[in-house]
C-alpha cells in the first residue's frame, strides 16, 4: 500500500478504535487483550492486512485455510462481484450472535474481512483483533483486488507494474467464471479397448468392428433417416427421446429405472450384456444414453470414439436401412452409478457457494441473452460457465475430445477439485451428460453430480433467483 493509503487506513482505524473497543467490552466479560495503541502498532507494521495478490494465490489453492467474510449489505453482495465461497455478514451481524456462531464454527481458519473499500472491514478488525482472533483486512478492498489481480497487464497503470499479476488468466477463470479458450483442432484418443467391457470407458472403431457380433450397439442419432442412410452393422437406432419424459412436472427428464429397463429390453439388451453407444458430432447423445444405462446399474458400457464419422472416414462397412431388434426382458436392476443433483441440492449449492455449479450451455444462454425456449433467461447464481462444445473438436476424421492436459487445466481453472463435489448443469440435462462423462470417466473426478432438471427446472420456478449478463467484476 502507498504511504498515503497506509496513513489514511491508520487514521480510519484509530478513529474507530473507541467505537470498536466499546462494542467489544459490551459483548465480552473479559477485558481486551490489546489496547488501541498496540493495534496502531500492528497497522504500522503491516500486520493488519493481506495484499490482493497474496489473497488470490491462497484462493487458487485446493484448501486456502481461510474464511472470507464480506461485510457489505446483502443486496450489494448479491448483485456485484464477490469472491468465491465468501460469507456475507453485515458489520453489525458480524459483531453480534451470528458472527460469534460463524467464528466458533471456523475457529481454526484465518479470517479475511472484505468490502468494496476498507472502512467497514477496518472497523470490524478493531473489534475482532483484541479477542485474539487471527484476522486480516483485504488491502485496497475488492476494488483493489479487481484492479491488481484481474486486470490484464496491458491495461494496468504503471503504478501496478508492467508484468502485473502473473496468474491473471487463471484468476479470471476462477473469480470471473471465464473459460480459457481451447486450442483449435487439438484432440487426443482416449480409447482403452479392454478385452471385455466391465466398466464405463471409451473404445475405438477398430475394437468395435472386431467385437461387434458380441455387442449390443446403439446408434444415438436423432433422425431415423440418418440411421437408415448408414450405420454400424448390427446397430439399433436408439435416440435419447426414448429415455426421457415428464417427471415431477419437468419435461425431458430421465425416465425412472423400471421404465428405462423396459425400453432397453425392447432394444435387445439384457442384464450384463456389453453395450457400445455412438453418435455423430454431438457427443452428448451417446453420453446421455450411457448415463441412462449406468443409472440402472448397467456397467459394461462404452462410447465409440469418433462416432459414425470416424467409422466412415476409415472406410469401414456400413449397413443401410432399418433394424428390428429382438426384444428381451431386462432382468434385475442394479444400484445406480449416477449421482444426481436435485433442485434442493442445487439451491443449497447456489446459496452457499461451497459446491461449484458448472453451466455448460452456450455462452449466450449463460449470459441470459437467450432463454433457449424456457420461461426465463439467465443462469443459476454463482454458476461458472464453460460451454460443453469446448471439450471436443470436430475434425475430418470424426469428433474427438481435446487433449487431457488441456481439459485438466481448463476445469482446474474453474476452481474444481477432483475429490470434492461438483454439479454439472445445462438446459435439460442433455449436454451436461457429456460434461458428467468427461469429468467422472475420463478425468477421474470422484463426486460429479448431474442436474437433470437443469435450467428448464430452475427457470420454471419464478421464486428462484437468477443472474444474467457478464459475471460481476
């Protein structure tokens, strides 16, 4: 902080010292452990504050070990830029019973007080520091955090330095919900080609061709005419409309387990059979079908990498016309291997900010520029945007997922941890199935929750809040 800012902060702190100590004495039976003069010494020594760059570095770690308390009014906190996982308590709430309960719950964490500026955090610091709490004030407030951490170096003033904050791209992804732009055309092959399918995976066209007579193969493209114009020999047409319907007043929801078993039985599946699904350029078609199978405990399933376009590009044999499967009775159902987020779960995640919500709709839908045919336009508050289409690329050889390292970095930049819960959402749950498959099967995230209702359900509840426009900065 500059000398003038440090002087102003010290003056403000000393001005509110009397008020702070009076409030402290009123709610504490024991005398304060620090006098106002000692607090002033801490300020002069720089032991009262945390620089924005240092706070950003902490927040980019998996466990920063801090609790951020934002002391702005609730309305301002809700509609403007805020730090992830911050807790909102006004100054007087913080210094009252609600604050006492919160501080007791997080007694092992360092407290960082933030607001748009520094005045109210400084007042709270004057009260809390004499209690022996490990508490700091964000230097220059949220305004300074945006200027010093999130502003691209080329737009910074000379006072901030020519190099700027070195991790600003990652910081903008985490704190503003921006998604790093993928490299055009870069893809990778994920096929494992096991001896037999035992768990969800990706297989190659060569493996599918070699073993196709032992498999049930589902072509998930929408149009019957596309299927009849050429499909993998022995495949059955299985558009995802077969697996969705009205549930709990929400359209296009995944059918219940018994209904799904009936549908899959009609397509020639029985318990334990090995199933390969494929589509065309829309990877969320086969991933949704695979998710439906896993939701009834069917594990020997795989996505054929590259889809029908890769099969054609490699000159493999195509079968024309319709296909009539031999229906079977699908036997006993297994436990679902799909973790689902319900509306209440998503509401809690949105309110608390603890569990990340990744919205994979196109950017214009995330920004609220289009409703996509739903009752309202916008996004779930606190959600982080990453269009599903950035996960893969369409090439002349087929449609393939992007390189693992690139995907790992992109999702890590959104603030996700592989061992902690994350909710994936879109408009109807369809596109989010691709994100669910990518994160849980390909990248090894352990607790991916799929929100089937997605924006269709959330937008249909007029009482639920929404956000729109660019992420607040």
